[in-house]
């Protein structure tokens, strides 16, 4: 026990002496949080629409007005021909072409049915899909409004009251967005980014820390001392575990102050999950340090692993959009469970029972990874 | 001059032998890109697949049963039974077992028969805003379709939007991500590997030996960079073949233009790697700088995953100095849109400018004596 205490003191001294690392540990997270949270967004902003109005009527002008008035669209340009519009779409001068054919107003007046064409730049399919549902909604509303105008007897008789017409179902559908009523992307991304920050410290710092001693030859010196394997590993990992927890705290405070991300659920649950998760993250770092010889290799392996780990964790793209085999693979990814848990607890106020399966998965993966890594670690091997 | 070329050739051979000798790294460099494209191509998706819908009838009747059947037959929805209490919806959302809830107020059938307004509520778990609103839109569309079928011919005006999705009609995210992945892979091979290889020689002191040799700094740099250029080219071709064979990513433009763009981008990456190696002292510092300075911006600020239009203005400005951003525009333009040089000259010009600027800076840094 005394040995452990001395070793721990040595580790803390070493970390404290390294100004660069300390700075990296506490300033980097805030910077990363700011950059990542702002960059990592699928939010659909205003689309630039190119108008090809061949009808030149009041009705067609009003339709364009409606689209712009919704705030979702801005007119990027107009042309009488399709050729120019196509060019704009190709060179990214516009995101969507709205083509209103000749006779649009006439058709509405005569047969009450007309069509317009919307051609989206669908390179990014998800964005184009969302923008097209906005456009359809605006155009649909405009049609409904025109119906009211064309029925002056009904509309002006009593504008406040809607007359029941038997056989004509009228549904009033309300839309609700729970947990994120303003559809703010920061709220969704920030809890996940916090997890990623903790992962970088937990895994890469651990791997580098041990490999550095290997490279410097001081690990061999430690190995010939009577210090036991368990004591050595504990002394190496405990300080990093504590730093990561501290970093999480800095991150949660920054998330609250900078982005107004709520913490709906119990904070203890977040720390419990982090404590469990870090065992897996540190274990991975330890395992990397065992299998490689140089810091360069360590960083390389760590980075390759982290890339798979992070991109497949549901941080950026939803797990449920992945094919089934990838979803199964994600189940053994502790990062995925921790991110899902953080989002549930911070945004939805999930309690202990809601996330119990996730906690179980975190515990199990920590146990498996750590014991594999410890078993691989031989004093003689280095 | 002739002598300089001979010297250069033997120097390049030495570098190639260095790389060939390190089998492990070589295999990783050749196999990793293909593995990455396959893995991420399959897994990085944003398409909405099935929607788990909590269907709450506060007072079941013929109409609610009919609507339920429509949802069941739709194929896109998985219905989750729930009791009418709104607390059970929250519980399902919290445990991550449902995506959307549809709550139908009592009297739907009655309302339809008499023409009175019937009310319902579509609640989305919007903690993921995009997925939440997309799923909600699907539920609304299904309800609207049902309503239309019920109403028969209405007297209202119908403006039908005919929507065409250009360049990616099926809206598949693979088509978006794979051209972007090429940028990421090229960055790893070029910038990261050159930075490491050069800074290793620097750390070991062998670079000083090279610098006092009759070789010019530019010869050293060309010799160091040429083998990685070949590797990068092999990677581009293998990734393109994988994208085409495995994912059927469309290939509408000219292959020559894309290869030219890739070569130019690889040159930018290599010069960035040289510059990083020239301005850092240790291998570790070079690697951290390469990771932080190239990998993260290439993933996050290039538009590869996240649309640049969605970012706040300052970040959009910053994205202009990220080389990957310009290359992603080239690769998407050529592959998806069939764009030619007239549409893409700006991107080519920017990349060429970056290459010239970084390379001359790097050569100047190396010409000065080390420390």
C-alpha cells in the first residue's frame, strides 16, 4: 500500500510538471467542445432557391413569396430558362430550382389543380429530404389558402368559424417535439462530444504514458523492482482516471454555460456511468501500450481504433440507420452505450432503471477489456 | 543537372526500400483504406429506416382501427402498444424504445361522420432533431394520405409539387459519404505519413547527415515525398474501385479529371506533411500536429460528414483554408454531378495555390540549418 502511494505521488508529480499536457487536458476540451459542437451539425439552414417562373402571374409570384416568407428559403436568382438554373445547381449557386410552368394560374382558376416542379441538389440526401418536406408543406398550405379565397361565400360569411361539411374529414394534427422543442442541434451533440473528450484522455493518454516509459527504458527499471503488476497498473491508471473525471466535470459546466445544455436526470448517474466507462477506455489504452513498442505506433493504433470506435458509436450518425450487422457490432462498443446513456440522462431525464441495461453493458465491457489488457501485460515482456 | 537527377533517383530508391522493408506498415497503408471505405460506407448513414411508433387510442373506434391498419401495412412503421397514459410515452422515449408517438383524442370516427374537427397529436422524440423531425414528417404524410383517401374528391385547390432529387435520386447517404472518405484516406497517407517519416529522420539526426550531403533540400524533399505519392495513388484507385464495386456509387464525370484532382490533393497533403515536419522538433509533436491539424479539420470542417452550410459563419470562413473542403467538392462534383473542369476550375486553382505556398515555405524552412 505504501508502494502504491509513493508511485501515485510520482505519477502526479510527473503529470503536474508537464505544462503542455496540463494545458491540453483543460483548455483543449473547452476549445474542442466549442468547435465540435458548432461544426458537427446536420441542421438544415436556409435553402437558396432559383426561380424559373414561366407563368408571370400574381399567383405564381405569391407562391414564391410564401416560400421566402417561411424563412426556410431565399431567392438566389431568377431566369426565364432552365439552362441557367441547371448551371446554378451544378456550380452550387443554388440548392433547389423552383419551376412554375406557363398556365399555372389559369389551371388553378379552371380546374383547381396545378403543379410546380422542385429540383433539389440531392448530393446530401438527408438535407434535401428535409428541405423538400418544408417546401411541400408551404405549397400545400398555399393551396389550402387559395381554396378559401375561391370560396368567398363560405369564407366571408363567417371567417372565424369553420363550417362542418359532412363526409369531409377534417383532422387537426398537432406537432410536438419533446426534449428539444427548438430542434437545437447543440443539445444533441454536446453530451456525445463530452464522451469523446473523456475517451481521448482515457485511451490515448494512457497508451502514450506507459509507452513513453517503455521507450525511455524506465519501464525496465520499474520492472526489476519488487513492485507488483497490480500495484504498477493501478498507480499508472488511477491518476488518469481521476483526470478524466475532472475533465468531464469541466465539460459539463462548459456545456451548461456555453450551450445551455440541460442536465435533466440525476448527475450521480452520469458519474457512475463515466466511472464504469473509463475502466474500458483505460483498459484499451493499457492494451495498446502492451502491444506496441514506440509512441508513434501507439498513437497510430490508438487513432485507427478510435476512428472506428467513434464513427460507429452513433455520435455523428444514428445507430438505427446502420445495417443490422453494424448495429450488432455497435452493441459491443462501450462508447455507443455511454453516449446513448448521456443523451438519455442529460436530455430526457432518464433515471437509473431506464438506463440499467446500458450500465450493465458498460460494466461488462470494462471488465472484459481491462482483464484482457492486464493479462497481456507481463513484466518480462518489456 | 544530370548528376542531380542520378542522385535524386538513387535517393528515391533508398526511400522506397525503406518503406518496402517495413512490411507491417506497408500492409496497413494498403489495406486500411479499403477496409475503411467498406466499413464506413456501410455504417455511416443517416437514412431513416424503420420508425417505432407508439399508437395511443384514447377511445378505440372503427376509424382508429382503420388508421392503425394503415400504419401496420405501411412497412416503414413498427407499432408499439401503449396504454393511453402519457407517462408511458415518456417512459418509452427515455428507455430509447420508441421514436414517435401518435395520440388520437376520443371521437375520431364520430368526428369524421359529422364533419367536426377530430384532434390528434404527433409527438417526436426530438433529442436528435433531424431524425425526430424526419420521422414526424413520415407520420404526418401517412395521416394526410389516409385523410385524402377518406375525403374522396375535395373542392379545394391542389398544387402538386413534383419533386426531383437531382444527382442522388434515392437519397442514399453512401453517395454522399464515399467521395468524402477519399479525402480522409488521402490525408492520412500523405500528410500524416510524410510528417512522421521526415520527423523521424530529424529526431535521429540522420536528416542532418542528408542536409550536409551534396543533395539539395528540394531533392531531399522530393525523394522523401515521391514514394508516398505512389502509395497515395494506389490508394485512390483501390478506394474508387471499392466504392464502385461494393456500393455502386455513381461515376458520372471524367475519371481523368478525378485522378488529376486526387493527385493535386495528394501533393497538397504531402507538402503539408513536410511543412509540419519542418516546424516541429520531435516525432511525437509532429504526429500530434498532423492529427490535430489535418485529420480533425478534414473530418469536421470539410463538408465530408457535416454540411458546411449548416455551420456558423466563422467556421464557414475557416473551412476555406481546409484543403479537404476543396477536394471534397471536386470528388463529389465529378462523381455525383458529372461536373467538368469549367465548373471546378476554382477548386483546382485553390488547391494548386495551397500546394505552391506550402511547398515553398517548407523548402525555405529546410534550407536553413537545423537548429
